C-alpha cells in the first residue's frame, strides 16, 4: 500500500500554505503537537455529553460541517507535524499496521474491544 503517494500533494499544499504566511517559525514539533491536541479536544467537545447512538446521530445531523472542519484541522496539523518530523508516512504506516495485525489477530479478537494485553 502506498499511502504516501495519495498524501503527497495534500502535504505539499499544506506546507506551501504555511510557507506563504511565514508560519514555519511557529510550527515547531512541540507547538504542532500541542495544537493537534487542542484540535482533538475541540472535536471531542461535540460529543462530550452525548449519551448513546441517538444523541450522537442528533449531534451529527445538526453539526456535521463543524465536526468535519475540526477533523480537517486535525488532519492539517497532523500533516504539518509529519512534515516537520520528516516522517516517512508510508513506512511508518506499514510498520505500525503490521504491529497492530500481530497484536490483534482477527481470529482471536473478532467482536471484542479488549486491549491486546488482555488476551
């Protein structure tokens, strides 16, 4: 699987956006990781008091675009962080996905939400 090819143009677009605004000076690994955490918290806030699937569907039906915006903000900060870290997205994905396949073999974990250490 070559995820890098499908992300390259988006990653370049985001990097160019930051460069045009002279934001590289602010986009340290520390700052980007903190900004990423803030954006994830903003996403979680939409669902904070939801109680079950009905409530979640209600939130989605009324705030879907705002939720999508937060998800894209998360993606943008993630891409900036990956760029700053010189992350080989394709290689890192392949390594981590392989680890997850070993931790969570389908025949052993199907239908369960337990953590790998509980098996």
